């Protein structure tokens, strides 16, 4: 999700930030919400498995516990992948892109705002599918974790910031 809206420059230096955005994957549950959800799941699973345990069908209890364990593993993986982020900074002299994977691996791209092209790839039914920066033979796809409407809003804001950067600092 794009955290920052475009910020127009107030000063006139070449290193003045024209636009800054941080894009992170959306997660619907906070850590607290996750703990509440799992407390409810464990409580419900215990309530369901108690009659089976009392009747002597203990393997059912194990399989229900295995379901809870598999859900916990799935949510843990999802939360680890939420560590990924993408940061963009546009100044009058540079467009800086930093992508950090969920494993912590970092990739950095630097572009000249005068030469970079912003391309969006639209689908008639589904909206904006891809947003990419292209400079010469280099291409970087941006905002991969955003939905179609968010990608369109992001592309519009970035296009405006690139236009501002191309005009140069105000004197």
C-alpha cells in the first residue's frame, strides 16, 4: 500500500524531495488480531475435540491440532512476507528505487527523471495491471503488491512528480 502521498517541493535545491512513497504488502490482521483469531480457533477446536476425546477417538484430536498448526504456519509465512517493501524517492536530479524482499535482500535502481519513462499497462476489464519505469534498455516494474485502483493512483502521483522534477527547481 502506498504510505505517502506526493509531496511537492518547498525549497529549490537539486536534492529536494519532490515525491516519496513506501509500498508494503497489505495484511488484514495485526499481530494482536492474529493472536485473538488463534485464541478463538484454539478454543473452538478444543470445544469440538473434547467429545471425541471423551469417546476415545483420540486421533481426531491430533488431526484437529494439526489443522491449527498448519494455519499457524501459513499465517507466519504470510507475516514474514509482509516485511517486503519498495521505496521511491524523486528529486530534481534522481529517481531512486529501493526494493527489499521479505528475506532482507535489497536491490537499488537509480534513474534520471529527465530520461525515465513511466509506462502503465491497462486491461480493459481489470484496470491497471502493471506500472514500470523504463530508461534505455533497463526496466523496473513497480508497485507489484498493489491492486489495480491503487496502481492507477500511484502511477498518476508518480507521473505528476516526474513532471515536477523535469521542470526543475523553482527559483
